[in-house]
C-alpha cells in the first residue's frame, strides 16, 4: 500500500432502500455518482438494471452465489473485491439492497477492515424492510415492544421469547440454512421452527407473512394465517413473519412500589 493509495482510496457502502427509486437518499446517490468503482449486491435484476442508468459500469456481485457454496465464502469474496480497489487508491461504493447494514455481513466487515488499514470508510443508512413493515402493518414498536430474530437463530441458540410483545422473524424462507448455499428450502425446516414457536404460542394464533413493495407500482404483500400453517405455506428469503402479542403486559408490582417511593422522596424536599 502506497501513501498515494492511502490518501485517495476510500469506501462507502450505501443502500437503495426498499422501493426502487423513491428511497434512494441524495447522499447515497452522490456516493454512487462520484465513485471510481461501483459494486452492487442486488437480488432483483430489475433493480440492477435501474442502477445501471446511474452507473452503466456497475459491477454486479451476484455471480458470487453458487449452489452448495458456503454463503460466508461469497460474502468474504465481496469484501475482498471492494478492498482490492480501495487499496489501489480508488473511491469505491458498494450498493446493497435495502439498508446496507441490515442483514448484510460484507459491508460491516469491509468497512472495519478498510478502517483498520487506514482508509476512510463509512456507511450511509437507508430505509430498511423493518421501517416499511412498521408503516405497512401499522405497528408502533413503542406500544408493546418488538423482538427481532433471524429465524434460524431460534433453532441454533437458546433465546427467550416475550409473547407480550411483537416477535419479528427474518429470513424464515431459508430457516435452517447452515451457511451453505441451498436454493430449495423444504417445509421440514420450517416445521422445526413452528415446533419451537409452539412452546410460546397456541397453534391457532394468527401470524402475518409480510413482504414490502420493491417497485413503485407494487403493493406490500400481507398474508395472515394460523401459526400451524407456517410450515407448509410457500415462503422466500424476502418474506418476514410477524407474530403479534398473545399475552397482556404484566405489571412489575415490586418495581412500581419502588418507583412510587422514589417519587415521594423526590417530592418531599420540594414540599418542605
């Protein structure tokens, strides 16, 4: 690495948001326009073609996927490609679907590595699927609280579910994918997830399968079904499952009493 490359090489990871064209921020657009090299990881060919109108020379990263290839190897390759250009003294922009820091390992890792090597590197936030979900489903996360889990994590790890709040499960369509590229995801994997959820929810409890709109002419796709049906319904990696609360919030009486006593102690000097 030369002093010149360190001075000029830099990395910016940006997102296109969820809905094509309407979610792109002015700053993200500026990074795309001013970069020497633009890489893109966009699962939708239509979105990629739209990006080529801004940058005809965009380099697609989608070819890194392959059946049976570990996903982490693909993600590392993406980071290596971006960092090679940064080390060569170029201004690099990585463009990702939705928010570049949400369910995106490569941007975080590439930015951390670039900074460790002394290069300027930053992430431009954008509208994520979570933002759209709150708006389209009319959920206020401040009302009952929300837990967000990658679906497979509920199978791999011991996690506690609070059924008094909303449960949001991401990537249910690829649940059980143990880091290996597998493009045919059977219902047997989701059956294990349903089995896990039945420990906290009744089988007839209504869940919501949500997919945000990616094109301005589309509407969000919202399906409601009983929890037991989640194993057999067709899902993709883009579908998110929301499990509404099934129990009421329970007051913490001991803490409420302590708060009441604290309030009284605070008021007492003022009354003296």
